[in-house]
């Protein structure tokens, strides 16, 4: 079984709990645990790593309510696996892009000329092509080790602004304007600002060495072209 549902936006009570995962696991206990369960989590559970290289052994430090709910979901899934004998695996997923789907690339933001941070304020961001992610999920379902965590990322180590510059050049569009962090809060939505507050470079060795995944699109340079 592959569990893709994100946590709800619980605003009251136990806001740090993922009630959707709780309900799913309760139902599975009643019906019988699957042989394997793969949970699609997020790399946001690491928090801000100041651009450092991040392996799966790094302790989680969630800095947003949604990332805290993801951590709760991961704990629930691991507890479920230990209690039922189901082979559970967790994929921590960065930014997903899919050139063949509406809204699956930065094209719309580039048309809107949404600003990005200037180079000295910019953060490292991580990506994975939707097709490669699908293959990782299937590989984890069949080959994932019990209670194992995998960084489901490609090989790139791009700063956010460089990613949008790359997309702009590939699509023949103007590069986005660059702004200092001090003025970004006045020009960008809160959700986007939260991504700009965290910087990390993911180590994806485990997903390749243990699951045997060979990336079809190792960097966005190849992946963003795939739907054109």
C-alpha cells in the first residue's frame, strides 16, 4: 500500500497530529495490515539546515505546523510497522515537478514575474521529477527495508533562483527579478516565503544504492525538457 494523502490543516486542538494518517492506520488494524506500507512524507521535516548536506540519519527539526504534522505521521507509520509486522518505508520528498501536467513547472510563476531571492540571500532547494518519484515509490514498496527512511530526491544541488533561471532559459522566458530578503516579505505569499526560509542539499545515495533506482532525470536540466 502507498499512502500519499497529506495531513489536513488542523487549526485547533492537537494541531500537530496527522488525523488522516491516524484514521487510515486505525482502519488497517481492523481490516488487517498490508504486507508493506510506503508513506510519502516531505523533506520539510528536516527544517532549515543552512545549506548543509542532509542524509536520512539527520534528526528532524520541523519549523512549520505542516512539517510537524508530517513528523507525527512518520512516527505513526513506524509504530504501525513495529506493532503489526508490516514492512513500512518513508519517502521524504522535495519539490515535485512534472512538465506534462498543468502547474507542474515554474512556467506560470515566470509569466507572472514572481520575484526570487538575490544570490547572497538565496537558499538551496531540492527537486524530483514526478516519473522518477513514481519509480521510487514502487521500488520502496517492493524493496524498502523495514522502518527505513529514504530521501526521494534527484542529484541536483540548485539554489532556488538558479532553478527558476534554468527554467526561464529553457522556456525562452525572462528570468525572474531578484530581491533582497528584507523586501521579499512585502512581495511574496507566506507559503512561498516559508520555502525560502529553509536551505538544504539532500543526499539521495540510499534511494539509489538500496532501492536500485536509476534516475531518468538526474537534474531539472533534463527533466524540465521532458515535456517540451
